[in-house]
């Protein structure tokens, strides 16, 4: 699993994970969180995702015994980031889209992200799907 991240910092590319931590049912979710904690404690980097449905694993009233056909969480465990240039050069194509920009300013974007983080911290929500337009 290769992952390229770019958010508020320089790009980081993660490649060749040591292992993958994942689960498809709520009864395995806590075990996976514990594995994630152990990997972080040992100095590993983790990159991946929590699915929308994983939110129900944090609220006992919402737990169910379903086995999902999509992972509730899927995390690669990496020793360190790889070079993002390697990813960018390998994925470069002669077919490109140029002059893309988002529909709001950088300052407004981060103001909205801060507001989202505040709502999550207050417990108003556990997840917000925030979308912007590319022009």
C-alpha cells in the first residue's frame, strides 16, 4: 500500500509497509486500535484510513455484529516515509491538468478546518466530510 499525503506540511510518501493493520468487523476494532498504539510506541509511522462506518465502533449503542465488505480501518505500518519525489516522478504523465485552484482562499480553508476540529474536539460530531471545489 503506497500513500502520498499533502496537508499543511510538505508531502510525505509512504511505501512498502512492514505490515497492514485492518479489520472488517466491530469486534476486531479495539484490537486494531491497540496494534496501532503499539506500533506508534515503537516509533513506526502509520498511514491509511478509518471508514465512515468505523464511527459506530466508538459508541457502544451503535455496535453491531456485521462483517463489512470494506475495512473499518486499514493502516499501513511504515519505518519511515519514502521520498515523495520518487512517487511524483513515477506517477508523472504527459496528460496533465494545469492551473487548478480551489474556490476559497488558503486562509479561509484553514479557518474552516479549525472550526471542524473544534466541533470534533467538543464532541459535537466525530466526523465531517468537508468538500471544496477545484476550478
